[in-house]
């Protein structure tokens, strides 16, 4: 029998990779298992770091997580840059490009005004711009834009560059294999079973960070419910015309006839448009979604129609019933970190810390622990009955 690994992480998206690096910084040995690392929702994502633009009225448990993760993101990417051999965060895709949220008509402008009311209530830094002021800041805006909100603190990261840097940093600790189930010994999780293998791979602790795949792992506690649903969406990648890089000075988000859309210009020639949202279980790229994105994005930034379409991609984002992730211990030797929905890239910085805290038995702040409690959807689950263990590995 081989020497047990201290921690096994199931899932090699941005959440699993980020948590693995955080655990390694804390002195633990890790192994990440994923048959195709960084190929799921992390690969499709545009990478907007937008805790202010994405705040909504009916999710009071979510916005503190987004704000805190946005606050620590520069530190998060700086650490990854150093561990991957990059010289600065820009090399791993971090770009502090400010954001404009635009309105496509008078009704959309009223929606922005309502959003600003909440943002001001939460003491967020935003300013309302007239159409003329918005075009002065961003000349690429289309004539249909009737107003905008300027958000200086909402930035962007390129998830493909960032996850590639994470994979370089982790090196041989990432294994291209599928975990089919949990190995239990004497009432606790003591490792995992790989697909096609009979003998378990042993560990002191297992963290499930496989997004939609978490609920399908064999051997989960019978009383635990992880109701993660697939929310599909299309994202388009374009190449800006020569001499027009970046295509715009800001990340452009907008509401066009009630539909959200965004245009994310990279520092290189890439431009990302997104994202549709559908729960129809069609895994491929749907033409209607492509049409909707091009139509709405070109209303905000007409220059997108001058670009070359280089990729249309669709992925399923793992959504929880309340759109807040589920992070914490669920059994002796077992933790989960899943259900990040469309906020996985933004929440990766905080998710890495909280996932590592769950593994190490480090208590979370009470409000945070309640918000992300993985037992909150279980029939007999109660926060008081399933508080974090304080035993260090």
C-alpha cells in the first residue's frame, strides 16, 4: 500500500486548481484528478470580475462573497503568476480594465437606475453617465446607447491564461483521470476510486470541486443533497481588426431590451461576447444564442461586426437553487466546493480560501458559513448540526 496523499481534489476547473494551490501554500500535499482539466465552464467563461455590476436585489448572501473575492483577486493572481513562472499578473491574464454598463433604450435605463439604487445602498463606487458622457469615455459605443453606469472597480481576467498558469504551477500534481467514487474506512472518507481501477487512491481528505460532476460521485453521504443544475450558455470569441486592438477601452456590459450582454476586449486582439442563459439541456451551440449575442452586442458596440468570428462555445455552469456556492465539510475526510453558477471565475479567489479552510478545519466567519453551508438543501440539514470541524490535518 502506497503512502497516502494528504488531500485529493476531484475536479480541475478554476475552483479545484485554485484550491489545490492554496492548500499547497499551506504546506499540504495535493493531487488533482480530472480527465480534461480546465475544459469545462472555466474554458468558456469571459472572466469578468464584476462584483458591483452583478449585484442583484434578491441575493443578499451572494454579494458579500463577490465583493470580498474581488478585493483579494489581485493577490490571488499575483501568487499564481509567481508560482507559474510569470513575471507579473498581466501574463496570467489579469487586466484592471474599468467597466461601463450601458442601456439600450429608456426601459433599460430605468433598470440601470434601479440597480444603482442598490449599489448606492451597499456603498459601491458607481457613477451615472449621460449618453454623451459615456461616448466621451468610450468612443466605440453605438448610437442606440442612451446612458451608462461607470464602475471603476470591476475588472477582467482571461480564464484560459489563468488556468493554464495554474496547471503549470501544479505540474505533476494534476492527473488526467476520472474519479468514480469515494473510498470509506471506519466511518470516514479515506480516498477515492478511479474509473477502471479496483484499488483506492488513499488520502487524508477529499475535496469535491467537480461542478456538475459532484452529485454523480459514488459513495456520497445518503443524507446529503447537492442539487446542482446545468445552466447552459453560448459565448463567442472574435478577433479584432488589425489596428483596432483593443477594440474598446472598457469592458462593456449592457442591457438591450431587457437582455443582458457583454463585450470583453482583451489586451491582445481577442474580444469575448456573452453570454446566453438557458436550462434546456442542449449541450451544443444553439444558433439562436449566437444570433442574440451578435445582435445585442453590436447594438452596444457596432465594431463587433467588423471582427472575425473565431469560436462559438457552449458550456454548462453548475447552479445551486439559490445561485450561491456550496462550500464546507460534509463528512469526516470529505468536503465540497461546487455550485458557483456564473460567478465561478470571480469567486475563485475566495472559493480557494474557503475550500482550503474546509479541508483544514479552519472556521469561516459565521455569515459566510451560513451562506455557503453545503447542508442547506438537505432535508434534515441544519447549519448548527454540521459546523466546520476544527481539527487540523
